[in-house]
C-alpha cells in the first residue's frame, strides 16, 4: 500500500455532511418535537401562505389562484380595518393597565409574610380556572338581570347597565376580564424581578440619600427593566388572545364594538367559508403582532447587566 | 471630624437569640476602628445598625453631637462601602459617583466639578463612561470608595471591602484605603474577618465573638497582652501553643518543665499566686532554642513530626512530653480547631529529629481555666 | 400608623380576585327561581343562596353527555401533559447536551413559535389538521399542541443547571446517551418535569377555540366547550346549572394539582440545596 495517498487535500467549501455535523444522535431525541414543530408550526405558516393565495368553493376545495387579491380585499375592507384598530386598541388599553396593576400588586406583596403569600395566591387564582370558566363567571357577574354588579349599582342608586348590549361597557367587560385574569402573571414577573435586585443596592441608595420616591424611580424601576420587557411582551401576546369572551358572549357586537380582527377571521373561515380571505387576514394580523412585539423588544432593550 | 458613640446597643432577630449583647463602643474623631471576628460574630449586623439599615432593639447611637438612633439612613450622613460594592448596574461610573450628590439636589455644575475631582483622585478618569459590569474588581472597588467619599460624610463604614479582590491587589488597596482615611481625616469603622488586614489597618481593634466584645485596643497591645484565649488565638499567623499548667508552691509546672514565679513580671506573679490549674500560651514565633537564652529554667523538649517551609521561615511541628491540655476544651475557648501538636516558627534551617526550646518568661501568656487572661492586660476603657 | 390602611388594601385586593369565584360557587348551590327573585334589590341573598341545595348538581349529572365530555377533558389533560413533557424532555436534552450545527438557531426558532397565538392562526391550523384527516378526532385535538415551546424552554433550563460532570461521570461508568439521560439527568430535574407536566395538564382547561373548531361531534367534545353552549347572554341563562357543571369540570384538575403540588415543592427543596 502506498501510504502517501493518505494525505488528502483540504476542502475549502463545507460539504453538506459538514453542515449537518452532529445531527445524527441529536435527531433521535429531537424527533418528536421536531416533527410536531414542522407539522403544526412551519407547515401551518406555509399552509396559511398557500391558502391566502387561492380561491375556494364553499366546500373548501381550491378552485383557482388569487395571487395577492385576498390580501388586497381584506386590507381594503373597512370592517377588517376597524377590527385591526380594535385589536391594536385592546393591546394599547390592556398592556399599560395590566402592567401598572401588576407592579402595584408586586410592590405591595413583595415582603414574604404569611398574609402576603395568601393574597398572592388569590391574585394568581384566576389562572387555574381556565378561560372558559372565567368567562362563565364574568357572564354571571355582569348579567343584566341577575348579575351582582347590576344589583350593587342599583343598590347604591346608580342606573343598571346592559353590559353586553351597550358598546363601551361591552368593551370594558372583555378587556376587564382579560386584565383580571392575567394580572397575576404580570405580578409574578415583577415579584421575580424584585427579588433579583440585590438588597445591598437598595441599601446603598438609602445611605446615598434616596427617599422612598427617589429609591423607586432611580433604583427599583430601572432595575426592573428586564421584568418590564418580559411582562410587556407577555401582556401584548395575551391582548391578541381575547377571542374567547367575544365568541362566547358578545359575538363581535354590539354594533361592532368588539368586532376584533381575530373574531372576523373566525367568522370568515367558519361562517362564510371564505378560506382564502381568512388565511390572508390571519397572516396580516400575525404580521402586525410580530411587528408590535419586535418594536417593544427594541424600545425596551436593556443595556446593562449585573456583574 | 466626628466621634461615634454606641451606648449599650442590643439587637436580636428571633426572640431569645441575641445577635448583639449590650454593646458599647467609642470611635474617636478621625480614628480608624476595625471590627474583627469570625463570621456570624455580629460585626456586620453592628455595621447595619450604625448605618440605620436595621433597627436596634435598645440603646443609643451618637455621631458627633447628633443622636442618630432614630434618624433615617439617608439623613445620617454616613457613607458605606459594601462587600460586593453595590454599584448601581444601570448607571455609568460617572452617574454612580454623582448619585449621592444628585440626591442632595446639588447644582449640575458643582456635581461635574466634584465628580471629576474624585475621579482624578481615584484614577477613574478613563472609566467614567463605563458601566459597572465593564470594570475589573479593583476598579469597582475604587468606584465604591469614590461614591463614599464624594459627599464628604461624617463617618465611613466599610464592610469587608477587600474580600472580593485577589491577594496581591488586596494588600495594595489596603494601603490605599489607609492613606485615604489619613488624608481625609474622617472617622472610619472597618469590618473584616481577616486578622492580618485588621492589624495592618487599625488604630484600634475590636475583637468580637458571638455578639460580644472580647477585647478593644491597639493591635500591638492585643497581640502582646490578649484578654483571653480567643483573642490570643485570633491574632498572629498561627495560634499560640496552649499547655495545661499547675501552680505548685512558688513554681509554675508545665508537664516536666517548671519555672519559678520569681522570674515573672510583678503583676503576673501576684495574680498567679494561690491558683491551681492554669493554661499557658506560648506563641510559636516567641520560642527559642535553649542555647540562645541566657536563662533556661523552662525547657520544652519534643520530637519533630514534620517541618513546613514557608519562604525563609520554617514551621516545626513537634510533640512534647509537656503535653497539651484538653484539646476539645481549648478549641471551644479559642473558637477554632487546635491540635495537640506544638508549633515552633523559626528562621533557622534545621533537620534535627528533636528540639529543645525555651521562652522568655515575660512572653508567656497565662490564662485561667475559663480562658481569661491572668495578670493585668491592656483592655482599655470601651 | 399606616397599618390599618395597608391591611385594608390587601383585603380589597384579595376580595377583588376571590369574590367572583365565591359568587360562582354560591350560585351553584341555589335554585334558579331563587336567583331571579332576589336579583332586583340589593340584599345578602343577591349573592348567597337563600335556600342552599344541590339540585343543580343533580341536574348536571343528568346532562346527556357531560360525563363523557368530562372524561374527554381529563383524558386530553393526561395525554397533553405526558406528551409535551416527554417531547420537551427529549428535545431539551438534545438542545442542552449535544453539539450540532444550528443548535442555537433551532432553539430560537422553537421559542419564536410562542408568538403565534392560536386565536390568530385558527383557520390555517384547521386546514392543516383537515389535510391530515384528523378533524373530529381526539388526536386532531391533541397533536397540534404536543410540541410546547414553554416546555422545551423550561426543561432545557433545568438540564443546563445539572452539572456536566454528572454526565461525564456516568459515561465514564459506561452509560450510553439514554442511560445518561435516565441515570444522571432525570433524577435531578424531577421538579421541572412535574412543573411541566402539571402546567400542561391544567392548560387543557383553558382550551375553548380549538375544540370548538376541530371537534364537531358532541360526544367527542370537551366539557367546558359544551357547558359554554348553555350560556345565552341575551336570554335567561340557567347559571346554577352552568356553575354546577363547571365546578364538576374543574374538580379533577384541582385534585391532580393538589396531589402533585406537594411533590413539586419537596423536589424543589432537595434540588435547590446544591
């Protein structure tokens, strides 16, 4: 055997096997998650893109290509424009209120006393009931006839409110339910953030002359920046998931007051069977959500680290 | 310059477990007082009480002419350097330094002037725009010092400020802190568990154990005349060799060796008279070969177990017939593990299997069976 | 001085969250006529049953399919919890311990799918499952959510905290990839596994939109979706029946949670003391 042949020339370009380096054994463990990821996330997006460019008969069969017509149709539709505004409004209304309340609750309950632990558990408790049951509870509380809220209102001499058939109250009800349910999560995020602040830093600030207000605005709040970013993204994401009470209670009404984009998407697909337009609407709304979250992540980026 | 007075300050967390037993301390104006003791002795708690970060159960704290017992921390005019520096991570070095001044609502122009003055003094000029996470340990330490001195406080508190630095840097920064304190003339309370740091820095040392003061005084004085076995074992590179002794007639008997009381200094002789059981402490570095001593009444013979070479000196571990006392009891009194081996620290090289050592009678430390020093010792007024 | 104020604030906060839940609980023990009689004017009986009874629960048990639907919810809970935990465990192990090209990118891609809420993407998801021929089937409900970015994240973090020396020690003792996972890693991430399992179990009670869309047959439906159809906000709803059924629905989740929660805190205590 000629031993000199053993010296091979060095390849400059990585070959395909090099790109897949190390995947062999990993693939066995990744397989279940990867299959589901590909089927129900990646294919899902591909399917959305594909259906959004087609026209369908009422039976759901693709009968032609529409190009970008579905997008043009959806985005020029004044009802869908209104729906997008409403979705944006839901985020703009929900995020600040939920953050303020969650932060206030976290500051109030941060000390580790037994009483605080109980109140904390109560603030979190709505999460355990699930969105459907939470919606039942709100439907009952705000029921025009037997609801406790109207009973209290009339008891103290105020007029009863037809919560689900008046515009602003219906919007408040849907948003209020969402905030009531999610404020516990925000509180937990801020509690974790507060406990990550080294007590020494607050002590140093006190000795440096900071009163309670200066301590909060110059130390505590800036040091909560990461929790802030996380809580804002979570709340924004949740503000795009308030379809359940709309579908169950208001059905987009009264007079379009809760006619959210996601509700229109549902209706377009499952009541009007206009699959192409529904997919185009889905993608448009998803794009809007991702843009908002990207902007938030950028605006709230944190430049400092401990250590 | 301001004097700090603590009057019978007490503190406990859970009922019954006193962290600080009634505690008195006076730091004279401009003095550097070091609180030293093993971890859990209450020294850090004491610092927090002085700073006002924790409430005291009882007692009084005076700073200069002011009673600050119930004053908010921010109005005490006290600056503190924390063990992990506690720099504000979201602020630049410049803003860290300016922070105390901003809280005092100083004019912007004055703040700029003061920050640059302090930065020059502490060689931070180049670092002013960095954030704490971009600094080395030594640089962080300097920023923490700068933040403390910038507002010209009445009192400095330093809580183990060097423990996060490596050994070489520690010695250097220690010197810088000492110089800075001398130059500013501000009273300083310095907490450490490191006895070398404590001795090199302190005008006066306060040795603490379990929330109680063991001894107060200048380092040299405590080294020469420790108030008890704990203080004796705490200062010095190695603890003294403790041996059990007996007073028989007018001699001190330590195992086979013995020593006439007449050879001891006057106050020691009278204090020892009439006692029976005692402990003696022989500092390893005070032992001498018998041939070097003019009088050799007291001879300690032993077999060498091992020799450890440390630079140009040698620790000779040996076992003697004089024997050591009950190691368990002595360990409890000293607050650290004491073996039954004896140690002789010497600069001579040697390879012998046996040693024959003596000590000048005035260098012997005497303790009663409760570990309290016998004879007058240098514990001055607290 | 400020103590009573602080106490009151906490009390108000607690009441804000607990009162609606207690109100619903109370409603399940009353009679419908009772509810409507006292609704007009404000009195204690507006909130509490004047004549408490379990009639509503009796009626809930006679709802034709409720027991089957409740079984569906619980079964789905077990399947989802187990499926997500196993797939997350395997993926988390690979993402934490194996070196392969694009590992970080894959992890980020997985996390990124968190930003695709089901509310927004419901129609395309329906088409995908329809193309797979799984509409109106149990697996059609379950499969799309067996991959969980939160689960992968949670378990990968937990595995990251297990010292790699343990792996090395195990593989020096002759353990293969599976044995390393089983003997070195699994015992040290029990807390995270239980947390992951429990989270995804309870999460099934959140479901509404997906089963409403993908399950058209009544006997395959989940209990909470079926109960929702009892609510008609524009007419008079039988709230006693709704809440009796709802409480029966939640009960299994609470029981499982109560049992496993003890393991959760105890295993955290043992792994925390590193």
